[in-house]
C-alpha cells in the first residue's frame, strides 16, 4: 500500500544543532496494525535510549540498551534481546550505539500522539538529553465519496457544477472524475477541509453541456492509497435536452431541384437531431402551412408548385429551418398567328403585320421562328412585317413556331396553324386556314 500525499498541505523542515538527539518515523503516515519504526538518532552515542509517549510519562518507558555488542529491549524490568520486529540498534563502540530503533504497532487512536526519546551516556557532561517531540500520524483509509447534487435534465450549452465529497480520512484523498469513460479531472477543482484529526476533500466538476454528453455516466472516485479507490454509488446518467440548431437537413440532400411539369418528385424528408423530439412543419412558397409532417410529398409536378418550401423543426428548446427551392419547367402555350388590323403605307407601298400569340413557359422568354410556305424566314421576333405586298403574295402561308428548354428536352414542336394571305383585291387581305 503506497500512501498518497495530501492534496493541500506543507512539508515541515527542522534544523537541529550539532549533537542534537532527534526522533523520526519510518514514513509520513503509520498504517494501523503494521510495524512502524521510531528511530532515535544519537550523534554523541548512548548506552541506552528511552522512548516516551506523552502524556504517559508516568508509565514505564520502553528502553533499548546496549550490552556489549548486542541490543536489548527493557520493559517493566524485563530485558529481551532485540529482534527486527521489536527493536534494533547500531553499536558504534563497545557498550554504545548512535542509532536506536523501536518498532511499534500503531492503532487509529495513536494518531497525533507525541513521542520523544531520551539518550543516556554517563561519560558526557550532560548525561541525558531529550529529542524534540515527534508527532505520529496514523493513516485512515478513505471509505466513501458521495455526489452531493445529481444533475436534473439539462439543456445544451448550460454550464453546471457537480460536487463530490469524500469521507474523513488521513491523508486527504485525491478525487478523479470521468464522464462517459473519459477522464474529466482537469475540468475540476478540489479543496481540503478538516483538522489535524482528519480531512475531507470537496471536489467540484465544472461541465459545459453538449448534446454529445447525453446518456454519458458521471463518476467521481477518491483514493489516498494507490490500491484504495472508492467510487460514488449514484453515478448519474446525463439527460441533455437540445434543439435542432444546425442538425436540420433534408433527404435527398439536394436543396435546389429543377424538374419538368408532369415529372414525379420523390418525397422530401426533413430530419433533425432533437431532444425531446421535434415537430416538423412544411410551408408553401406563399408561406401558408402546407403540412405538419417531416415529409413533403408533391407527386406529379405542376407549374403552380414552383418556389421555395421551408421545413421548420421545433421543440421546447428551440427551432431551426431549411429551405428547399423547386423550379418547374413547362412549355409555352400553343401559338396562334393573327393579322393585325392596321396596315402601313410606305412610299405608296402597302405592308401588313402578323403577330405570333402565346403564353410564356419556363424558362422564359421562348424562342420564336417564322416560316413562309414552310421555309424559315430568319425572323425570330414575335411579329413579322410583310410587304411591300404584291399579287404573287396571294395564298402564301405563314406560321410561327415557339420553343424553350422544356420543349427541346421533350423534342416537342409547338407550331401555329398556317395563315394564308388572300389578296383577291388590292386592299383586301383575308385569313384562310
């Protein structure tokens, strides 16, 4: 068993004059029931040394005496040869030694007891000399540690303090923290309370709450020997509540989609990591609630469904949203050719105007081509000017064709009916299909 140094404390250093008698222990703490050595160091040598415990000086002291080159323990007038488990000395000359060791078996009640030794040497001017007092510290095992404030449900981004307190012990115990099996001791601070009789360690773990900590077990443990760990018996599991924040997403993952009218759009599913679970609401491009569901289901696309759809995820902690942009391609309407009622005269020549009438599709604008008797005129505007009119223009057929990327992808022709010019008289132009 290796003792642990106190969390807080100090070491005392003493300076003794030359020739001073000193009494020391074999360790900082004596373990109850185990042999512990009290060593009386006598630089000027002694024929015997008496060991006293205060305030029991009225009782017979334990004496170690040098006889020849042997050491004997004398108690109540009975002399016993020293053995390693009882006493020892190191004779320096015949009948004298400079170091005397008394082996004691301490009990818990011996803690903080005062001891001193007295050397005897009749050849010295001062035949007796006492050591300074030695305080015997007796080890007390830490037996428990308790979490004082098991955490209630917490919210992401909260900062909480958890407090663990040890049982009284000597020396003061060290405290370790783990969360989810990971060492969190560096996020804690400890202080020691108590007196010379025993110490209590109070340790505070400061925890920044994240969603990753949900379901993680918090454990505090204490030790004041290398093989004497004790663990908190509560060991709570963190219950972390959090809003969707940036976890909101959709599946399929593309947030911008272009489709053709009549195509079937796969369902769009909105997801978010929330505790408690989120409610999902989809809104239409006109900002009117569309459905209280994580799933947006449009089926076959219509041109009226084009626009931005917003999924909102919300729980009692917070809300977040993601936008899905839908573009629907569709064709222009079937065109029609009309003869404008107004004629134009330029330098005595007559001109007429034909117009290709249609509604735009998407994308717009559509492309327009004019044809005369089935041959492209190269005119690509929505109107065409005919003239100067001649008799041979009678019966000529004109039509227009419109297209956009939708009709191109579908390989669809949108062609108007043919308008035939009827020039039966100079200023009479009629429409004939």
